C-alpha cells in the first residue's frame, strides 16, 4: 500500500513514468531490440568473463571495455587514474547527467581458470554473473539506444569501474565521484549481478586489522608476562557483547584471527580482522568508537593482570571503509525503478547491500544498484553459474530504466 | 645451610659418598681417562650431530648409537618398540639397576642443515648441545669405565631415547618405563643439554588443541549467529584470569590461535593451542579442570548471546601430556649428585624442568636430569652453539655420578 501510494506521487511526473514511456514507439523499438540482441549480449558476457580481472588487476578487461565503448560510438572514451573506463553518450543537453556503471573486478585471485562452460541454458565460470552480466548489459544498452535511434534529453555516461569487491574498497567509485567526474553526476545506476533486485540502502562498513604485540617468551620460564593472544581474547570477549540496533541494521564480526608460533611460547604477536557495518552513518560511527574502546580495555586488562610485565600494545590498521548511505524510498530514482518493474511485469524487491552506489548515496546523489536479469548460483565461489533463461528481461529493464532516468 | 645439613645425612652412606669414592684408585683412573678422551668425546659429539634426528625421525641416529653401543661392548643391545636404543653393562649383581639416558631427537624439522662448523673452542650446529653432548658423554662413560676396568656393584643400562622434545611427548620414556624395562629400573639419570644443572623437579604439562566450530555465514547477511572466534575470545578472556599458585609453580598459556577465512564472513571454525604446566600433579589437575570449564562457559555464553542461532561447539584434543613429579631434595640420588659436584668443585644448581626424568619421577623412581658440561647458546634455535672449553669436567661429573649411583 505504501509503495503504491508513492507510485501515485511519482505518477505526477509523467515524463519519466515508465508506464507511459513503454508505449512510446522509439522505446518499443528499443525494448524489442533488447530482446532480439540477447544472444549477442550473452556472447559478450562470455567473452568479457574469459578476460580475468582479479582484485587490483582489472586492466586487461578494462582495455577490452575501452575498445568496445569506442567501437559502439561512445564519445570521450577515457580511463581515469583509478582505472575506471568512461565513455559518454551525449543527450540533447548535458543535464541531467546519468551515470550507468558495472564493475570490472571479480573476487578471484590471479591464476583462477575463467574459461566459461555451458550446459543447456546455464553458463558456468567465476564472475559470469558478478559482474560480467552487468558489463554485457551495459554494452547492450548502448547498442539498443543506437538501434532505436534514441536521443535522450539528458546525457548518459557509461562506466566500467574498478575496485567494487572486498578490499577494492569502492576505490573506483571514490575516484569517479571525488575526482574524474566530480560534481558532474546527477543520477547513478549500478548494474551489478543478476536477478531483479533494487538496492536503495547502501550498507557502510569499516574494516580493521588489529595487531597485538608484546615481547613474548617461554610459556613456563617467562610466565607472568602479558600475552598478546590473551589480550586479543579479552578484546574479542567484549566485542562479542557489543549492543547494536537492529534498525538501522548494524553488525560486527571478527572474521579472521591468528597469532603465535609455538604451543609452549608466549606469543609476541596476535592479530584479528574486524568488519563493522551499518546502513546508518551515525550507528556505524558509534559502533566504531565502542569497538576501538573495547580493544583498548582488553589490552589494559591484560597488562594490569601482570602489572605491566611484558606489556602488550594494540595497533589499528583501517583496511576498508565503505561509506553508508540511503536513497529514500520516495525519491524519483527509486520510484522510477519500481515503475519500470511494474511496466515490464517484473517481480523486483528492495534491498540493502554494499555496492558501488554506496559512494553516491553517501554524497546525497540519487543512486540505486539493480540486478541485470537472469539467475545466478554460487556467487563469489569458483562454481558460479548464470542461467540465461529469460535473461533478456534484465536487459529490457536496464534499457527502460536508463531511458526513463536520462531526462 | 639446608643443603649442607642434608649432605651430612648423605655422608652417613659412605659407600656412595663421592668425596670418598674420588680417592679410590680405580675411580681416579676413570676420572683421568674422562679428561684424556675429551677430544675424542667432542669428535663423537660432532659425528652424532651430523646425523639428523628430527622429531619422530630418530631412526638413523638411533642406528648409529646401536652400532656404537655394540662396538663398545654393551650387552643385549636392542631397540624397543618406541625406538629407544638400549644396551647393558652388567655389574656384580642385577640390582641396583641404574639407567643412564640421553635423547636422540632434536626440535629441528627434516631438511635442517646439521653440518657442524667450528670457530676456536666453539662448535655450531642445530642440536650440538641438546642433546648430542649428552649422547657423546653417554658413550664416554662406557669407554672410561672399561679403561679403568671398573665393575660396578649394580648394573647399568645405557639408553639413547626418542621423543624427549615437544610433541615427542616423552614417548621414549613412557615406553621404557611401562613396557621395555617395566619394573626393572631402580634409579634413573638423564644427561641432557649442557652446563652443570641438576633437575630434581619435573614440571608436568598438559597440552590441548581446542577447536570451535559453527555453521558460519555472511558477516552482514547472517548477523545474529554465534561466531566461533567470538566464543574462543570469551574462553581466552576467562583463561587469562585463571588464578594459579606460584609455589608449586603452575602456569598457563595460549601459545597459538587461528581461525576464519575472510574478514566479511562469520567463521565456521577457530582453534587455539593451550599449554598448562605445574610441578605438582594436583595443581596441574586443578588447573586442567578449570581450563576446560572456562572453555565450556565461553562457548555457552556465545550461544546464549544469540539464542543458540548458529550454535558453536568446542572439542578438546590432548596433544601432549607430560607427567609431573619430583625427586625430593633429601633423596640419596639428589644428595649424591650434589656430592659429586662438591667433590669435583663444580658449581651446580637445582632446577625445575620438563625432561625425560618426568616419567620416573611421576612413578616415584629416583631420577634426576643433569647437564653434560660445556656451555651452550641458542638452544632450540638453528644458531645453537657449544663451547668445549673445560667441557671434560662434564664428562668427569657424569662418570663419577654413574659410579656413585651404580651401587
């Protein structure tokens, strides 16, 4: 009911109402083309996927996207200092300026076999869905707009970006919004992964590697000396009892830990990796402060226990910081996306996630991340699959969304 | 004063009083021989050291000791099922039956370079002191007793034993006392390492590897699930606050810990390695019970925190158990060892340690571990050295001690 009411509000802005647009002859042509070229879009997806793009090593795949952007007639095709490949399709005016992006990088290390295999409608390869599907749909949008001879009122820039995954830490987006396209972007859509979800809540995260160090010694001979693993244990016990709100959802996790060299030695070091997340900037910052305080308290308690003999200290290394943000449910960009789903009879759902849209959301720039259609299993695993059944619907959705937003 | 008073008590037993024995002509001959053959003893030490004997792989060095035992005329030279090399030098009667042992194994893994280098009086190689020195002194005792034509009242068995170090867990001694020489041994001397220390307190230890397991999941998506690293942290925090007596010295240490695969995943497993020690059987058992209870409490607290969602469990693997024991200060074997030092004007000291003597001490069999003379640095490191300066004094001490005890 709530969403329906909001759609009525959106309905007032007829110009970008997908329900109206979908009956425009040029848009009809575009949607037909999106479906017609799907076999080619899938071939492109396979082709892109077979160019490995490990974290921090997206250059080869980026070069191919640069070539394709140029071949498809985008203007000012360029690679920014982060490695993002950017190409522009001018509209009747510069603004609104819509950026449509898909990420180049995968989670898979160098040397991973990226050969795509097929069984019926199912493709299998690491990264085939996330985000080779997004990249191929990005290319399909450009082709379809040309085939349907559509000139949009606003301008569209297409971006194949770096550093979306893990320790990539959204560095592509950070550079795009703070440097290469700073101040130019009015709306942002990331096409990421498969299915038909719409992400309007960008879960922020802070990631730390905490190292605990002390002199170390013999477990019996030096007993009575502070122990870095014991200090870490005290810290973890306190972390485990932190209280966090469930709305906005806020989470904490010690994901990895290690330390020590021998069962019979007081270790000289221990370390842990900590993940803190929230869709609320305030909740994330509050959790961050309390997390850091618990680590210090744990260390202090261990040192006091042994009267500071063999004193342990802790140091924090920030290994990831993804800004939190939200695009309100009643914002035009979200309402347009929901309208597109309705016009194409797509069952979508609104989601929270950490994706490229976090960066614009945090800056207050209207942004969403949408799935590129089809269906995946085993995302982020070497067994990743992509089912092409009816995947053309994802291409259609992306095309209609871009047409509706580029005005 | 205390020790001096005890020495007077020991003085009553003239037959094995080192101060008297040292003036016996045959003993004088033996002591002179011990000094004379020292260059040969040092050569033997180098020779033995250059046959690698990693943990659980003592066979090659054992075979050489078997050959040397046979060559030196020991009787019933044999290898028991643990790999201990045993040879006997009969006395005028079977009892008292003294066992003199040195251990074959080192702490160094296969592939370690065991070539001995020399600079002045200093030899350098992994294991050169611990326990190649003990093994070469063992062989010297046999030679010297023969050269001095000494027949002891009791019988002496010489043992080159396995599994003294680390996870070897005293398995050589456990087999010797429970199987291959079960019920036969009246007194025990281990010649281990360098210097002139006398160990009469056998520090017992229990070593565990504790594994914490749960289903694991995504750090954000699955938040609200128990976390094995968090459970381990809770356990370690409690372990770090355990209270232990300082006399008998009782210690605890988490020496190694690890777990998890990714910063953004709730881990499915974590593990820690725990070392518990005491010279008192009761104190060790009490600590063991409290340690196990704290682990269970830590796990329970983590599970309760999340209402048992993604329940974590812990399992204990006992990876080492060294029995605790003591040979009283006023026992004849300790008093004899102190008397030997005094007769040879050696500055000794009484120590606590974990060594082969733990096993007989725990069984109530008189046992001590003594250094084999000379001086070491970097024991248990690849930079181990042995200074041969005046090391003949260690051979003399071992010879006089064996003569005094084999009666």
